[in-house]
């Protein structure tokens, strides 16, 4: 089988396509034929060596994937079933989605029934799973306004479409004016060009912060006292959760830090069934910005590092998506 392997930290050039023996199935783990996988900024950090002792090389990156079950000893999952998987230390403690066949913990492999093509399905696990979990404490609904700081990220795009489906008014930010139209197509009621200082008065009931702990202090200026904020993203490269928590406390805003490590079959099986159905019937828009085959994952990382994407970048284990 083919896999993209990182042997030592570095730039995109360290992503090497190699032939490997497929992993062997064993109890408690599921052997998955990977068809597609979303790419994520955390993988850029891991590739560059920013994950510290949490990752040992060589490693196959990739914190999510979709595909079909090949073998699942002792599991209720049966061969041929369509599945998705996200997090659970994929691509960090064990090899992840950047390969044709992956061995993944049973509890993190979630079966889905769907008519979606592999590319669209591949855009869903991390972005929509994270958006769903992050939105829950923010309670987007009619009469409430949600600010999404970092709206053109894949999680931001997912959150916008989900919040609009629930009836909320959505404000979204972008640092690139050329991306305004994409946010409007996704359903944002107002797009704010982010120049580092939103410069707006308190207008939102809730904040979804996707840029990071440094930026959140400015974002909170746009949230009314008594509102709510969820920190998810770290696009700016800072991991200072305590700083974000303190800023929210000073602003009188309830603070939540959401991590998608909680995604597993027990908690998210029904959630993903609903998400996939929502994408199928058009209530949710899964925005695929670009696709890359395994042979071009270094180019995919360069594309993301240049902030060119608006929505999800998806990797494919074949040049074209399966039906």
C-alpha cells in the first residue's frame, strides 16, 4: 500500500510517498481502506515538529479519514461498511489518514449511511464534528447573534452553515476581502474584514473563536456581557488557554474550550448521522476548496500555509473520488 510518511520534522518536503506493508488487523482496532481525508492545520504543526514529545517519527499524519471497513476483529463493524474517523490521537500516537489502509481504534471509527461522494464525505469529520461540539454551549437560535472569528477556516465554514440552519444571525470575519463572497454564500449575514482589531461595539450574544487565544481578547469586545464564547482554533500559533480564559472572565463572558478529542462512536454516532443527512439534503454546505492526491500532499501543505483555502482541503488516495 502507499502511505505519506514523515521521518523527521521539517517543511512540506519531508512528506514522502512510500510503499509499505499494510498493517495487520487486531482486536480493538479496525482496518480501514481510506478513500479520502481532510487536511488540517494541526498536521502542519506536527509535520514541522511543533507537537513535541506527543509525536514520534516516522509517522503517517492525518487526524481524520473516511473509507470502508476491511477487517474489524471482535467489533460490531462489518467489512464493507462506510465509516469515518477523527481524532483519538490519529496521526500523532499512531499512524493516521495519509495512507491507503489505516489501522484505527474501534471506538473512534463511526459507521455512516450515505450517498455522498468520497470527496464531500472526506470534508466532514473534523470540521463538522468540531463545529457541532463547539456550537452546543453557544446555543445558536433565532434571536441570537453568533460571531465566527476565522470564518473561512473549514470549521468556521461548517459552523456558519450549522448556525444558520438553527436560525441564528451570523457575523463572520476574514483577513482577505476576496473571501467575503464565499462567506456570504455560506450564509453569513455580515462579513467583517479582520485587520487585527474588529473595532465593533457589543453586538453578538456568542463568539466562536477560531484564530486563537491572543485574538480572543479583541473578539470579546464584540460580545455582550453575559454572553458566551468557545475557543477552538489556534490559527495564530498560540496555545495559551489560560490567557483566553482570563480575557473572557474580565469581559463577563462564559468561556468554553472545545477539543475534538472527545469525538468517538458512543458520543458522536448519532451526531454524524444527522450531519451527513444535513449535507445530503442541502441544509448544511460542505465546502471543498481543493483536492490533492497522495502524490501531491506536500503541495497541499504549501497551499494551506499560504492561506489560500476557503473551506476544506481534501486528500484522496486515488486521483479521482470513488462513487
